[in-house]
C-alpha cells in the first residue's frame, strides 16, 4: 500500500512531518526565511496581555549560529522575549517550554540528517508539536506582508540566556528512572552522535551510577551524525564488544530517538524497545489505554507480541507527531516508531531517546540479566527497506508504479505486506516489504524498487 499523508499535510509548503527542513543557507533553511518564521509565529503566539516568551534550543550544526539569531530577531521584533538555551535535546526544549511557561518553543535541528541540512521544529505552550492547522496559519502569514506583526520600539522583546537549562533536563531525565534502583555495576557505551546530548546524556548515566564510555561527544559543527549515532550504530557495536559493555546507547543528532546495542553487539530497534517498556508497564499496572501506538512501519512481530499480552497496536502515519496525537486520542501513555522515537507521556510530550534508554536500563538493573535476554521480546518478521532518492515530482502517482504495487500486494496476500511512501523530510521514496519468508521479501522489494526507478528523475 502507499502511505497517504495526514489530512492537510498536502496543503503545506514549508512544514513537513517534523517541522521545516532543508539545506542550510538555502531557502527555506536560510536566515531570511527564519526571520519571517519568527515574525509570523511571534504574531500568532503573541496574544493576551502577559509578557510573552519563546525558548530556542539547537543541536551542534554550524548553521545553527546563522538560524538562531535570525529567529531571535524575528521574535524580538514582534515583542516576544527570547530565552536561549544552546545545544540541548529536542525533548529538553519541549520540557523547558512548559516549565518556563513560555508561549512557544523552537528547536533548530535536522535530527538524524547530515550537517549540511538543518531544520526548525515548533512547540506550543503545552510542549506539544504544533498541529497542521497551526503550521498552515504560520505559512499563510509568512506568504504575506508581515509589517503588521512588528511592534513599536518601546515594545520590543529582549533576549537572554538560561545558564542552568542543561541541569534542569538532567534532573528531569533522572526522575524518570525508578527510585531505589541504580546503574551501579553496569558499563554503558553512549554514542551522542556529536549532537545535542553530548553533555547531558553521559552526565545522566554517570550520576545514576553507571560506568560510562562516551563517544560522539566532540562536536565541531560538521561531524553531527557522521558515521555515528542511531542511524549508524556500527561503531557503537564494535565498541560495546571491545569494552565488554552491558549496553550500548545510540542517540541521533537531537536525541529524540534511540537504538540500543546488546552485549553481543546486536542492534535493538524501536519495536523491541516498545515491547520491553510495554511488558514492564503492563506488569506494573502503569500502561494506559490497553494498547501501544506505533506507525505503519512497525514490524508485524510486535503486533503479534502485543496481541499475545492482550494489548492492541494502534498504527499511524509515519512521524512522532502523529504517534503523539493518536496516543492522546486513545488515552495511551506509550507509543513510538521502529526508528527509535519513543514517546512516554508520563515523562514528556515528545520523543526522548535518553529517557527510553533509561526504561530499558531499569529492567537490566532489576532483572540482573543481560540485554540480549531482556530486550529480545519477539522474533521480527523479515522486513526490508530500500530508499530511492529523486528530484522533481513524486513518482508514486504514476499509473505503472501503482500497477506494480497492486500486483505485489495481490501476490503477497495474507503472507505479508508492502508499504510505499514518500519521506516527509527529504526527497526520498521508501519501499518496504514484510513477510514470513526472507526470499519473498527480497523479491518483492527489488521488483517494486525497479518499477519505481524506471519512473524516477534521479538528482544529479
């Protein structure tokens, strides 16, 4: 099947599934657009008579030094005070937006993308990512004359820096770990991807008692996610084996996602992490809603595992924002993505890779068993994903492509499924197949990829 975008998503020009993203210093990820974004968002959120405030955080990309002052100028020009917190994980910005009673939170990051890209994510006063309707309203203002959004000189906002911001997040993360437990005796390798968590993640683990081996903690503006982090855990797996660690933790550039590596250097993806947390919380009577929320990408093995526990799996479109929305609708407190976004609404409003890792570490500390035993809750069905980059219009509406997809779906029947979708953050078509037989999965993916490549305009 093809994964249709959520309602109103097709009408948005700037915002994708996770804010605005693009190549740094080129529209829309340039200073001029960031300035207008600050002005438009400031105009919308600068309502009421109280003194208005916006929190701005970022990861470690060089281009953050360009976008941060441009956004600051936009907000200050609309009369909003700006609180700068520097490099911090995305969940920290959501947390600070609420705890500081700010009207808006901004995270400058392109998550797992390379340093050449950057992005801007916006959070409302409740710490939740903005809705489609709010993003559309901001875009509409940006397309027009923003002169009416600017305030007279006497009402300009101010900018200040919050020096204890990292400490606030560190304490909040530690509070998510069960009281009475400690990480003492555990050796943990943590790969911070030279990103936003390079200081806070090792500190949290060490203060909870672990022996910490930190890697990816020397950002230079260019090396974020480069051969490291949650999208490239090979180095971490090698180091876990070399240091005889109990667990490896790989975060991405803004630390809102995580994958783990067990003591045998095998990858533990988001589906297995969801299963560990769901099993634990259900046993403790903490899991709400009778279900876990995940996306269409999650493995059917997870669905079968949860069904065996008497739990449902509610699927959404890809994007942790949609996972969060479905969680609130269904009254669930646990959701996530196979890629490693874990939303635990008892502790935060958005994905938090470090807090998710702490939930798994709590099981290791409690059960005194190796990660390979604790974190293998089900056997996943064979699944294969191929990414096809393109330029120009998406090929998914092409009749030949649609016919190829229909033919493969008919061929698979009840033995598996296919999922074809356009990425919401980059010009890529994602081709996924899943079935009980490895050979069938590979044949299906290769056939579909060939059909789509025949219709692609490949970028130079």
